[in-house]
C-alpha cells in the first residue's frame, strides 16, 4: 500500500509529456535556451478538468516513483566530485589516469540513464 500526497498529482502532471509539449510551444527563449515563466507557461497550461480518482492515483504513483528514482540517481552522483567542491578535494578524489593498457568502457552502459528514461516513458504513458 502506498500513501499518495495531494501534491504528487500536480508534480506528475508537470512532469508529463503533455506539459513538456506545452512548455516548448509556449515558452520564451533566452538566447537558444528555453525559459519557463509563470505568465507564458504555467498560468496558461490547460490542466485536466475532470480526472477520475483512478487517473489521479496513477499519475500520483508515477510521480512518487519518478522522485524515488531521481533520489537514487542524486545519491549515486554525490559519490562523484562536482564543480561546487574546492579544487583540492576534486584533485584528491580524482581517480588515477588510465594507462595505455586500460580499455575504455563503451558509452552505452550507463544504467541509470536508461532507468530514468524507462520511468519517464512509463509516466508519460500514464498521463497522456
């Protein structure tokens, strides 16, 4: 049994493919980057008017799963240095330089990004 908070539904809608399409169509741009503003995107977004209780629960559960996956990824990423660390801690935490005999890993074996994409696709299917 899962406990669903009332804001999980709103979060799920805002993370949906429908909201993304609305955002890219209505947003302003700052140079080449998208700019999310309440006036042009959030306030004008056509929220679902009469969702059933089952639809609300499905969207809320998908958003809870998405947040759990994001938390896992963020926790895993804390193990790696970021730009916010001072230079000495980054230098101290860098792995040794690879030798000529080391074989590089193929770029397609990043499991967390695949997990995130699967969870995102599942949520988009539920909300659309």
